[in-house]
C-alpha cells in the first residue's frame, strides 16, 4: 500500500482519534485551559451563542473540547476542512455525537448555489439564485432548495447560510452580483419563500441574509465597511420586503456589516441595537435566531477585534456570533463572554435569551417536516435550470464557483 495514502486514511478516521489526528491536521493546536477559567455553566451558556469555522483539514482540538462540553452553538464547514465526502460525513457524525443532544453543535455550510458553494465538490454545483430568479418559476426554486437540502442532509449539514434576500439596486454592487434572485423586492420575496420551503422539506434550516439589506452598497464588507444613507421608510419599501415575507418561516436571519446611517450612523448593523433590537425584533417582530455575518471580516476586525466584536454583537441583540476562520478565537471569545457575564447580569440575561432561541432552533431539527411534493435529483435539476435559462434568453449570468469564502 502507498504509505502516503495510508497516512491520509489514518488521519481521516475521526472515530478512532479525533483529538490527535484531526487537531494536528487543522493547523490549530490543542487549547490550553487557563488557571482562572470561568464557571463551566457560563462557558456552556456563552458557547451556545458562538459559531466557528477554521482553516485546515480536520476538526481542531478547540472545536472538540467545546462541542463535547455542549459549549458550542455551531460549526461552519467548508471545502478546505475535509478531503472527500466520506471524511466530511465522519466529521459531521462526530460533531452530532458530542455533548448533550439539546446542546450539540449544529453543522452549518455556506451553500447558496452558483459562486458561493463551499461544499461543491463533493456536492453538486447548483445554479445561482440569480439563475433561478431569471427563470422565475417558484416551483423550480422550491425544487432547487429541496435538491440542495437533500444533499446537505446526506452529509450531516443542519443549517444552510442561504437564501440571499438582498435586492441589488446598486449596479456597482459586486458583492451580491450573481447571488440574488432579482432587483425587484416582490420577486426576491417569492423565491426566498420557495427556497426556504425547499430546504426545510429536506430538514435543513435556512438562514436568510444579509439583513437589513446589502443590495445598495458598493463596498465589500470583506474589505471595508459599507454605508447606505437609508432611513426606515426606504428600508420598508425595498430592503425589508423579502425579510418580512419570510420572517414567520425562516429559522435564522444573518445580520450584515452595513452602516445604515438613517437609523444608526455610528455602528454596523451587526453591532447596532437600533437595527437588531429596534428594527428586526421590535418593528418586524422576528423571534428567530439573529446570526452575525463573519466577525473576522476586515470591516469589523480592524476596528473592534474578535472578542469585543462578539460581546457587542450579543449586547446588540444578536443570538449567534460567527468567527468563521479561527477556532481558537472562538474559544477566547466564549471565555470572555463567560467571564464578563459572571459579573454583568445584563449580559448574562442576554446570553440566556439568545441560548434559548438557539435551543428552539435546534429543536426544529427533531420536528416532523411536511412531505416534499417534488422528485428531487440535484444534477438533473441543475441541468434543467440551465436549459430553461438559456431558452429564456437570460444565460449571460456567471454562476461559476468563486474560490473566495464569501458569506
């Protein structure tokens, strides 16, 4: 047997030695517990409000430790975390087996279709949301969501960071180019609902993004902080239309790194109580999980740092703070939240409220789903969308995979 292949096989057998093999391959070494570690119960509470990703193959030791304690709300898995479908399935199986069932880490992916498809391959490269919106057949969009959901469920994914509900009104906006259903709010709303229903027919939870709307920006929040001048009247007429349409059905909504000057001229939406609590909670009456976009993006990281950004996001009303690229940062942020909550009753109450929402979202995964009325076959459906798009004369949209980790 080829020694190199044999070593790879051994490293991918997570069920035998996840703490050693996976941690070594991930590039994030074993975590070192602090002598003044916060109380375990507060670590569990804070951990339910954090979702982490990482670079490298395998599961970092920090992820294993937190997940086994029931101190991690979710993990974000991308193609650079595994070598093949079999290893991906072993990783998700381990994650689902660690910790108490009611606190297990939910497996999350960024699988929109088109340019942002972080599990393709091995999963089918599905058409973009722009392609679906151009065809404008809600049944087809439902079937696309169902096909994507079936594949995600087959590899152990619980939450898909989709659909994108931005309304691309700014022609200079390249961030959501090829990722949105339409420039028309009602069409985005119709297809958003169909896509979410399709995912749920396969028992995969959706996360609608990027609240309160990334469509009129011209700056990429991966590199800088976008600003729009809008007040609530403009948001209600355009950006909020799709989010209102899905608010009663979608399990989570991702808040974007956008300064909406007409509401809060100082803070990005992810860290703004006026946006998260004021608009999303009070005005829209949304009681699902509010998740942040990646807090390691330059728009946030350069100004706030990861631990402070996580705390500010939770205080603003977000329920799950995402650190998409470093599990050690997640461990540090969780310990920071726990230590702060030990002396700050207001933060502790916020963590309790958020952890309860996360728990209700997780419980949906054990609930029955409605029967799927469609036969779903992902490769055939991808071909059907391309064929119908070409027949309708809208085949010019680029839906090839983008290697950047957009979210």
